[in-house]
């Protein structure tokens, strides 16, 4: 960040790599009206490269949020329903979906507040991507910066690990001649190519394709389960163990806690202030994918899902299933890039490469980030249980507790509330009401998400280590003449 003379302007790049001054509200320095249409094409000329590669509109942000929110977790939600039961599964999805949308709204408000203050001070964000820990630093100080950086980076690190594990888990159902660990090696190398994608501006076509692929997969799961019907002797005993119940609940908390990249997505927008309700609209669409697919799978397979964290493992091999697996693999590659890009930014800033314009030099500098992700995916290949552990221990703080606390502290004084860049929303027009809601989120998520969820998910996670061991060669792979070993209801005595 560098000082500049025009305090009401910030910088983004247009579709041709040129830099243009655009403020947080989307006000351009060139005398233009800042409308989104002017940014997509370079002087009114249509460019295929710009159309596919460079995005910053409201629609781009919506596709990014929806695409990033649900990927591999779609395949584990039926597993969570078997732990929670149908009613709790549906209610918790709705509850955490709206809770996550609220905290994403808080993050967007804090971003606008931070950027507005900095722009008034004459700070330029030329070639600089604002990140969540910088927002916390600017509004609340270095201790909050440290907390935000630690939780956010650790969550994103394990988020990318989960995508890599999911890639190996999914491809195994098409080609089981290689074990899952070998597939992890292969997909780790493939996902390393995301180092060449500069920023969230460049995910326009990928976000669109990713959401389309997940939509196909979700409806394939729902329709296939309904067509195949209930398996013989199906039972629906959940919930019957506390450890299973809270493990499933934290996986759903994780599902709707995908807004660790909210600030980076906002910064890629031409008008960041328009982001406020985008995450909510994305969540409403995601409900149409997660609720039908998880409900139908649980209805059809019931308690069998307790031993199958990946929904693909129960569905018969058909061309439709193979298509869903392939599309999900591509989307997981995209989601890997979504989660890893903020880590790339942090690393670039640490080593002083963030302002470098050469894509190849930046890609080379980013490669060390991929190595620990690769390694962790090989150590902990526990597809499903790792989601719950990450949800309880990291997502609870990163995207629920810290944003709610940060909003309460930022606007604790009367002067801060009077000069706020964003006033309370129309549906909750009271600062007191916002404070009460934020306090509820902090207490609820700390007690239920982090406390009970942390206990349950770690019990389940440790059981996976004891059963399969670290560096498991092929987690939950069927063995000839042997059933899959997994933590079913009778195997957990707590």
C-alpha cells in the first residue's frame, strides 16, 4: 500500500491489464460513472480474453461465492445426515446457512469500513490485494491481525488439503487400479498449476463452470437415490450417539463457513460495496443443491452412510455417475485454487513478491505453499471426518466468532457508529439488535461449534487414526472378503 493524492480512489485492473482508479463504491477517476459495463471490455470493444478471464461484476462475485461454498462437502452431507437424522440435518443446514450469510455480511461491512478509512487517508491499493487480516489490523490493531492471520491461513491450508483428499477419493470410484494415496500424488501435481492464476479477477469462467458442475452432481445424487429407491432393510436410527450428532453438526457448520475468502472476492469486484447480500443469495441457491441431495441419499441408504463418508461409494457405477465424478474433480481443482489463492497472497507479501507483475515469477514463488498441502493430504486422508475437525477447530473462529466480535468492537463507540461507512441493514435497523445477534453467534458457536463440536470431531478423527493409521494407503477402500471398517453407531461407546 502506498500513499496517493486522490483519497477517494482505489486501483483495479481492467481486462487488458491496464490499471484504473476505482473507489470502494465503484467511483472511477477517469470521469466515468463507474458502471460495471465499462470494466468488462476495454473501451467498448469485445474481448474474448476479457470476457472469460477478467471478472469483477456482482454476478462474478455471486458465482465465486456459490461455487466456493459447496464442492466436495456435497458428497459428505449424506454422511452427516446419517449422524444427525433427517430433521436435524435439514434444520441445521438452514440455521448455519443463514448464520454464515450474516457473518459474511459483517465481513463485507468491515471491509468497506477499512477501505473507506484508508482511501480517505490517501492510501492506494495499486497491485495490492486487501486480505482479512489487514482489515482486522487496520480496524482493531496488531493482536487481531495475528489472530485473523493464524486462523484464516490454517483454515485455508486445511481447506485445500480437504480438496486434494476429495480428488483422490472420487477418482478411485472410476479407476481403482491405483490406490487413493497414489491418486493424491497425481492430483497434488495437477492442483499445483493453480499458481499461475493471478487473482480472483481471473476466476470468472472457472466459477461459472464450477457451479454448473456441482449443480449437475447434486441433482445426480438426488435423482439417482430416488430412482434406485431404498435399499433392502434400510434403517434410519440417527441421531443415536452424541459424538456422531455433533460431528455431523460441525460438518454442516463447515459447509456454510466457506467465506474465508470473502475479502479477496470483494476486492476483485469493481464495486465492492455491492457485495453485502451476495453471499446470502449464493446460500439460497446452495440450499437447492444440498438439501435435496442429502435428504434423498439418506432416505435411500439410511445408516449405511455411516460407513461411507463419500456418497459416490454407494451409488451403482454408471455413465451418469462417472460424469458426476469427473465434473466434481474439475470443480475440486477450481476450489483448491479458491482456497489456496489467499495463501499465495500472504506468502507473496512475506517474501516481497506481491507487487511483481511477472506471472511466471509469482508462480515460481508460490510453489512452496503447495508442498505442505500435498504432505498433509497424504498424512490425513480421512475424507469426511477431517471436514468436521476443521469446522469445529478453525471455521468456528475464522468465519463466525472473529467477524462477530470484530464488528462489535469496531462499532462499540458512539462516534464510530455515527461515522460508519455502512449503517445497520434494513431488516435489523438497530445497532443494539446487531450487537445482541453478534453476541449470540459468539456464544453459540463457541459452546456448540467449538466446544461440543470440537470434542466430537476429535474423538471421531482419532478413531480414524487408530483404525486406519496415518499415511493410510487407501482410506475406506473395500477389501476382498472384508467389509469397510468405519465408526458406525455400535462402535462408538461414549
